[in-house]
C-alpha cells in the first residue's frame, strides 16, 4: 500500500510540472501602486501569440511560468 501511495505522489508531482509553459517579457512596463499600497511594476508578457500583464514588486523577470 505504501508503494502505491508513493507512486501516486510522484506521478502528481511530474504531471503538474508538465502543465507549465514559459511566457516571455515583451519589454513593456508600467509602474504603479497596488490596492494594498505597494509600488509594483506591471509587466507585459507574451505566450502563444497572446499578451497579458502581471504585477511584480521590484523588476520584471525576463520569463515566467504560466499554467
């Protein structure tokens, strides 16, 4: 029984990692303030021909994982 549970846990770890993809920063950034009062960088990313914005405290990472 322990081996079965171990195999299921390992399977879940690898199956969730396979669902991730990489989005790349377009170089566009707007600085602003979040609703909590923190100063953030709103960074534009591109994945599969689609553009979206993501807020970060600090700088924009050159790539991020999307699910």
